[in-house]
C-alpha cells in the first residue's frame, strides 16, 4: 500500500468511483489479494485428481447415496464416478451389477424368469464375490454394506437372496525336462 492511497488519492487501476470511501478502497485491495490464491477447481471436480480429503464433498455433489469414511479410496472414487450412471439406471438389474462393481466385486445375477423352473415373480438370486483391498478377504461389515447398497439400488418391488461367492487365484507352474534321445542310423540292404 502506498501512502497516497490512504490519503484518498484515486488508484488508476481501480474500478471504484473517485468518491469511494476508504473502507471500500481497502476492501478492493483485500479482494485483489484473494485473486492470487490458487483454486484448482478442475482438480476438485475430477474424481481421479480430487484430493482424498475432499472426496466426501465431491460425493455430496454427485448424490452418492451412502458414505463410509472407512472405505478404501478406490471404492470411494468408484462410487463417485459411477453415481450419475447409477441414478439413471436405478431400479434395474444393471444398476445392481454396477453398484457391486463399484465396490470391486463380481456378481452373478439370475432373475426369477431366468430360473428353471421360473421362480417367484419379482425375485432374483445373486452370487456375490467380494475381496477387500489388495485381494484380502472382505470383512463381514464390508459385505453387509455392499448388500445394503444393493437393497437401496434394486427395483423397489423385488426381493433377493444372496450367496457368498469365493474367489481364488492360483499360479500354475509349468515344468519342462529334457530327455536325451539317441538315434541310430539304420542301414538297409537289399536281399538277393
């Protein structure tokens, strides 16, 4: 601040009229300093670049139905990213599949008309296979939260049964051995 400003001299870069009060001029100077503060708005609204501490607010803006601070960052980001699509398809089998995939799980879903013989109308069976972070076994609480989300997303008139699936990964080793072979050259002679 220059001493001339405090004396009421007009600033050539100011948008205020010449008869502005000292308070108005000081407020203008203060607001110029706010323009210098970086605000990475594009990063804050992008699911992948949003800092983790701001994810709850991003979830609120995208209308994520439920939120648990204990979920892994990957699950939180998946739920936020799929939220708009989930709301578009809510009440369908596709939305049930999408919510399970957002939690990092796999699902096999059979609706009542796909069963042999056909099941009770408006029911479905699902085999739910979940793993925790980094391939660990999912906790019982995590499985219950996924089932609660399925119940919130499914068609309102439908009922379902859940079977816990099991995911196993294995490594198959291939072994090879060399077997020496001896070949003998055969000579044929013509018989007389």
